[in-house]
C-alpha cells in the first residue's frame, strides 16, 4: 500500500465492480488465500489478480506472502470512512425530504382553507 491514506474516491472506485465487492464480502468473513478468493469466479487468474491489485491500491485489502501462499486481509478503515460519508449524505437528504414534506403539507392546508 502507498504511504498516503486511501481516499473515498479510491474506495468507491474499487467497490464499483461486482467482483471486487464480492471479494470484500468474502474477506469480511476473515483472511483468505488468493486461490480461495479466485475460486468462485469464472475468470483467468491474471484477470482476478488485476481486481485484487485495484483493491490493494484502494487500501481495502492487504496481502502477505508466506512461502507460496499469498493471503489477503480486509482493511476496515476505508469502509468505515465510506460508511461515515454515506450516513452524512443520508442524514442530509432525509432532512431535506422532511422539509419538502412539511412544505407540501403547508401548501395543501392553505388550499383547503376557504
């Protein structure tokens, strides 16, 4: 991983692909070898390794090699940062929709008055 912290852009770019999301989901259950992670996917190993490279560059996954086995682990910090950002957006839009709802109710009440 690079010395800089992963950005939200890196996290969302990595999660934009269903294969990479499935790898993140699998690693949520615990560390796994590259071959274990690649097994469910119908693609050549070099193609799978490209997905893994994107995940590593985003900071979502770290790998460690022991002998001939390369084991991958999930880093939860980038996911937590994305969750925080999404929660802030959800809160903002919920507040805006509540304000719109109150405004529409106010308009309807004004129209019903004689």
